[in-house]
């Protein structure tokens, strides 16, 4: 009835970085295998600069196109990339339960991510936020920035993951969905920004041995440009997706909700 209070639909949001988090390899670097002897010429490799990853990958795609590599060659590289150990078990549990939503926020590109997800029959499970890419009529793979940003010095100019995450959460709230818990699963430095947006009931899940975990160690143990006070979420290091599944199953909201189903 009009005027009645709307009861929010509470869920758990699983947020995945892609390369080295959901997928076992770096999809951008995997495509370099197509270069002769798996090595880029100096005139291409020397173009890389911090903050210019999308432009750099665009040059790599132009080089591969110039030496005759086809879209099928590139997609075949992507098809060979497995999921990280234990991720299938995690998704087998969460995808069959309505209380979970899944998104990917990645600085890779839409062609790579969508093809890999398709290979693992996961394309319909995820909403993906990444740099748009497409094959042109001549077979050249072209890449665009997701957006251009100047508000976050923890992120590259083409992708602020924290901004994307908070926009998604706000949009779902407008649609009546509240996330009781947010779990952010990542490995790289650009996963720090979204990690700092999490609340005390959320989990930040850095992969062991990767840069995000090393940066978090510095923040927790030493003086750091990023104040420790900005880290509100619980930090749970992982090496295997089964460990993440353990944390998911032990969330009070998950246990209580599944008991009622």
C-alpha cells in the first residue's frame, strides 16, 4: 500500500578483480605469447609507462595485428586461461543462492574477460566493469578507457575501482537492494582504493604474495601515506578460492539467511 515502509532486499556482494584473482593468469600479458618467441620487440616494450596501461596494450594489439595475428589467435590465448584454484568451488556455492550478487571490476578489457567467462560458463553470472574493447572489421583489437578520472591518486586515470564500486552500490540501493556484506577479492595496488571504501562489516580479501597484501602490510605496520584509520574492513588473506568460500559461509548474515531457506 502507498505509504507503507519498503523492506529492503539484503544481499551479499562479491566483488572480483580479474587477472590473478578470479583468473589464474594476467590476460593482458598472456596475449604476448603470440609475439615471436613470446617476446615483444624493443620499440613496443619500451612504450610502457606507469599509468598508461591501456595505451600500451593498444600498441601491443597493433603490433600483433601487423604481424598477422587474427582475432581467433587472440581468443585462443584467452581460452587457455584457467580460473584460480578454488574459485569454481566458491562460485558453485554462491551462484545457486539468491542472496549473492557478483561483479568484476578490472583494468583488463571487455573482450578478454567476456571470452574467458564464456569458456567457463560464467558469462551470465557477472556484471563486468572494465575497459571497452572490440575487434574492428580488419581484425585489429582496439581498446578504450573505462573513464577518465582525476579525483583518485591511488588509481590510473582510466579506472578508479573505488568510484565504480560505490556507484554500483548506490545504484542497487536505488533499486531496493542493500548489501549486508561486501567482499572484495583482489591482488594488485589498484585494488587498494576500493578496499578503503569498505565498511567494518565488509571483508577485504588480498591474495597472498601479491602487491595488495604487501601494501596492506606496510599500512598496518608502518607510517604510510594512506592512514590506517581508512581501513575499516576486516582483512583476510587468501591463497585459494576455497578459503574465500570458508569466509563466505561463516558470515553471520549468510548462516542466518540460509537456515531460513
